[in-house]
């Protein structure tokens, strides 16, 4: 009856063997590779990868490709890449040109076209010589002197020279299918083979104590030569049918570059055992192993391929829609898919079997009940229990829709669902006994399984775990212990995304706060990016005894609870992605599930020693102009710099942090953000600087420091010579300044003395003018006239005359105390003076004083006692000698801010007056005239606009009619 209740579910797929290959990264034009047809590849001592391609020579630093060319190069393609003992890169072309790289430029070393004639010459740099193989023999070119020597090999008629290599410090090559060597400046026999097959190529392997040569004939026969030994290696079938191009030895495995992929073999008992073939659809030209054990493979069709880690394998031919994993036992792994399919994989035989459940939606969670050997299956449509002992599968709806499952006790689970968390008790599990087998034939039972469910909390839950009789559930808003106590960190709620037990405690992951270690209800450790995590965004955790695997969005990490240390696996270590949705451990294998497929890691061998990558300065710009690295002295105007830098090595640019400091500005190291590859220093002050750059890798190891030392010279005004010149100039200026001040003080003192003297002289002049105006003749004549009026009993006239005389004397005395007087006062004094003189001339004198209206309305000052002497001269020397018709005309007017005074008389004139003077007293000089001349000189000393006096005769019809004296006095109106 029980058999009738069963029916067999037809298997959709029969068991199949899946392929397992290491993760292979292709570097193509999408990564910036300029050429997909590659002939040669090497890695230099600094970590650069050099590529000889159809379009030329390229240097690859792990991020960018730089083309190096030479204008004299004939053709584009280069071959024969090699590095000499000094670190110089060499290459050649089909045209017979040999090049070397210096200062990041491709330089022509020598042109041997006359010996090569369009054939590609294989060569080596050995013992400071370039040894090139040509149709005529071995050409030796001294690296220093370029002296060229030809060593022919006349023992054989063949022109086929090739395959140079150095073994035990001797130079070997092939000629006519035989191994020859260059010894004592001549060619001789090298190795002898047991067979006479022509040599295709050969290569040296091993260390200094255990060297050997692999020789491959044109019939794919392989010989291992070690000194006198000559061993023939039996080939596997896969190699016998392949065209071998090159080979390498890596950890006891031979890697062959062939026309149809890369074939890997292992040597055992003089036999090569076939292991695997990679990328069999491509033609490969060379394989190299770099210093970080990355395997580089160059192809002539698709560029470069790199295997970063042989111990990270991708499981091919499996469904690409796997959603969850579960360990069944030491040899089997179960997985669920998003279309309702589950699979069981035998990790020992690489066989997998797929089964279709009566659902079409995603399988979300798998959980093994070890005691009964039953697998609990949850999907977005239903739930199942698969008895692995007999292959019977039961439908259990209460197990469906789970985000997470964990065991509470022997037959009860905790289930986290999108809107609640429940316990599901499954009594049948206690009745099933495990036979430790995995049945690959599954049947479906319609028997209903009795379960008991109980709601824990009606709230969205994500993850769950139990430890030491405690339950932990991560809800949407907090982490709960036994559904009664929230677990907090520093009074803040914890939002758990995954829970995992280790030997010691419980660990939980978060989306933004790293991971936490929980002991009972207390957080005892919090780990984030400040103390070891690559990222605070953690997706999955998986324990392996005291080890904890941590999947973050920036890499995979292994944490040791005992040593509290981390080991990291990144993309440059072989990971293809960081987006992992599930982890599972079986023995020494870690299975990683991602959206790109299923991967398996050998946990014992995956961690390879990664050399800290080198850092280098690419370009330096000063004031936006590229400069040579050798320039290190700059002017004060050259003070703005841009420095570009990078690192070498496969994919290192994404996993290192650069730090820099600029000594002379600051001694502190400054960390740069990821991806920053250039720095700007603007408007630096003058001084000496040292720019230092280093990087820190994912294991917190520092690279060597690279430096750029430079000096910005101060502006000329800060330099020593200029300061000395300034001090000298300042000293001279100080000297001349004080000398000038002293001189100025002396001049000022002198001027004061001169001014005092001039003032004194002016006073004397005024007194002299006063004396001239009050000369004895004038006073005597005036008093005589008064006496005559009194005797004549003309009392009123005498009184009037006496009043005028006294007024004139008083005016003269008043004016003598002033430097300047009003023009009106001066005219008033002149009128009184002329009135008195008119009386003296017995009324035989007519005078007229004419002032313009402009003068009448102005306040004008002129030197005191200034005009009267000139009027006196007109009377005394011009009119006195004339008996009748004596006329005197005085005019005052203003022209261009100059007071013009004209004194005209109709006297005898200057000439006649001089004659009379000569007759009477030739040596006499008019006291008034000389006094006035001296006074004018004194007045003009302190005047910007000078006083002028012009005297001329009035001539009409060639007769002298009188004299005109013109006074020009500048005034301020």
C-alpha cells in the first residue's frame, strides 16, 4: 500500500560531469589594450609588463598601456623582449634593428640588416654583449663599444640558426637541428640528443643547483637535459596532436602555449600527465609567471589572459541561476535554483545531478538535519523535506517562503519570513535514521507530514540563529534575544543581515556597521573598517571552527578568532566578483555563490604571497608644462606643480591606498581617496622640498618610498646678493640722506642768514629811501618856503604848507615801518610830495596822476617808499634844468596781473642830464637811484615774479621830449 502512495518524479537531467577551471581574466581593447595580436610578453624587475605586439612595443603598469616607438624604426611589430642584468629592456624587429629602452624612450642600438636580410633574428643579451643569430652565424656586438664580430658555424651547411639560451653561464643555440654553443670565440657542440630530430625550441628551468633544459623537436618530442643526462619524456595524447609554441614550468607543472589553447601537464616518472586545457579556441604565443604568481598568457587573436590564482576555481556547466547552498556531507553539496530546481554535487567526482520540484519559483533556503540525513527545502511557493537516505521527498507547506532557517532543537526550526518569525516542529525527523548515504534517485510522496507551528513575533525578520539554548533573530528594526531582550551596541539598535556561530561565540553582519561578536546578550567586539574590515557593508558570514569567512562588497576576508588577524582575497587574487549571496564550507573547500556563478576556493592554498606593488611617478608638470625628472631647480615664478603617479602589477590600482607628504611644507603623511592618481601643489613658497609617495596594500604593507626633490629659488629680492646690494644701497642712501639733511640744514641756515641780511639790507634800503626822500635840500627848501610865506605875511599859505609838510613827514615815517603799503596810500603821499615840490618850483610845475578805474576798485599792495625816488629823479634831473613848461605825468594801470607805473616828464632827457652831471660832479651817483636799485635786488630775491624797471627817452621827430620810467610790479589781485 505504501508503494502505491509513491510515484516517481522523472529526472529532468541525468547526472553530468561539470568542468572546473580557474578564474581567467581577459585584458582586451575594452581595458585599453591597443593591439590584440601579441607576439611576446615579459615582466621586468619593477613590475611592469612589456608587450611585443603587431603594432609596436607597449609598457603596461596594470592600468594603462604606454606605446614606445622610435622614428627610425622600420615597421611596427617588435619581437624578442628581454631584460638584461641592469634592468634595460631590449627588443628587435624583422628589419634587423635592435632597440633598448632608456628614460622611457625606445632607442636604436644597432642596425644589422646587412647580416639579416629581412629575417627575424633571435638574440640574447649576455656578458655585456648582444648575441644575434643570423643566416651567417652568431653576431656578437659589444654593448659599450658596439664592436661587431661574426662567429660563423661552418661545420653544418644549414642556415637555420635560432633558439638562443644560457645554461651554466654558457651561450647555446641551435643550428641545423643540433644544439651548439659559443665557446672561446668559436662554435662547438653543445648537447647531444639520442635522436637526430630537428630542434624546434628549448628553454632552461630550475635554480642554480638543479638546472635542466627542455628541448622540443619539430615532431613534438620532448627531451629533458641536465648536464650529461638526456631523458625523453612521454607525451600525453593531447600534446601529441598540438603545435607547441612555448612552455614554462610552474610548481612542477608544465604549461604549454599551443595553437589550440594552453595545455597543462604534470611530470611523473619521465611521463607528462595531462591535467587540463584552457581557452582551447585561441592561438597562444607565450606564457609567463609574474612575481605575484599571476599567470599571463599572450595570444595572437584576443590579447592577454591572466590567471591570478589557480586555487580559485569556477564550476562551469552548472545552472547560472543558483540561489542557495547547503552542505550535505564531506563529499556532497546541495544547491537550489530560482526555477524550482535543486541539485546535488559530488565534489570528489565533479558530478552533479539536477532535480525538478513540483514548483517553478525560487528556492530560497536549504537546511540539513544531520541526525536524520534529511534536507529541508524552502521556496517562494512551497516547502519540502527530502530524505536523502531513500530519496523520498515530502511536501511541507509550513517550510515555504523562508528568508532564513536555523535549528532550535533536534526537531524544531526557526523560520524567518517577510512578515513574521515562527517555530516549526517536525516530529517525523525523530523517526528517521541516517544511513550516511545520498540517494540520487528522488521520488515524491503524497503523504502529509504533521508539523506544529508557533508565531514568535509578527514582524519582518531576516536572519536567525541559536546558541547555548538562546535564540537570536534579526528583525527589521532590531536584534532580539529570546524574543524578549533587544541587543544593542552603545544604546543603538543593531540591524543584522546574517548570523553565524563559531567555536566561541555568535557573530552577526550588518549593511553599514561591519560585524559584531555576541556573548549571550552583550556585544563583546565590534569590527569595522577602522580595525581590519575592508568594508562595513557585509553580506554573508560562514564559520570554520575558530575561523570566520566574511563576504563584503570590497573583498572576501578570513578572520581568525584566536589571533584576531585578517587575511584578504581580492580581485587581484583571483576573485571575479564581490557580490556573494551564499557561502558554504566542506572540508578545505569554500564554496562561494554569486550572480556570476559558483566558485570553489582551496582554503589551504588560496592565500599566496603578494609582493607589495611598486609605486612610480609618471609625469611632473610645472606651471602646466611637462618637465624632465632630472630638473629639480625652479625659479620663483615656477611654483605650481602637478604630479601624476601610478602603481605596477595586475589589477593593483583598485586595491591600494596612496599616501604622500611634501617635506618643506608638512612632515605628516596624507592618505588619498581611492582612484586619485594626481596631486596639485599651487603657489608654493620658495625653499627646498621633498615630495614622497608610498602606497599601502590590502594587507597594510607599505611599498618603498619614491621621492622627487626640488628647490624653488627665492625671488631676486630674497637672494643673498640682492640683500647685500640692498644693504649697501641703504647704507649709501642713508649716508647721502644725512649728508643731504646736513647740507639742507646748512643751506637753510645760510638762507636764514641771507634772509636776515636781506631783511636788514631792505630796512637799510627803506631808511635810505626815507633819507633820500627827506634829504636836506628838500627839507631846507620846504622850510625856506614856509619862512618866505611867514615873512610875506602869508600865514594861511604858510600854515597849509606846513601842514602838508608835516603830513608827508608823518606818512614817510609810517611807511618806513612797513614792508608793503596800499597803492592808494602811496599815491596820496605822492600828491602831497608833488604839491610841496610845486611850491618849490614856484608853480612852474604841472603834474597829473592818472589811475585806471580797475585800480580804484582793487586793494593793491606795493613796496613802501618805492615810487617817490623815481619821481624825485624826474624832477631833479629832468624838469629842474627846464625853466618853463614843466610837466610830469604819472600813470597807474594793471596789465596781466602786473601793476604798470609810468613816470613821464618833458624834461631835458637822460642824455642832457648826464652831460650836466659830468660837468658838475662826474663821480657823483644819485643817492636815491642807487638805493632803489639795491632795494629792487633785495626784493627780487624772495620773489618768483620779479620787479622790473625800464628807463627810456621820449623821442618825437628825432628830438628828445623827455624821459619815461616804467615800473612793472607783479601783484596778487
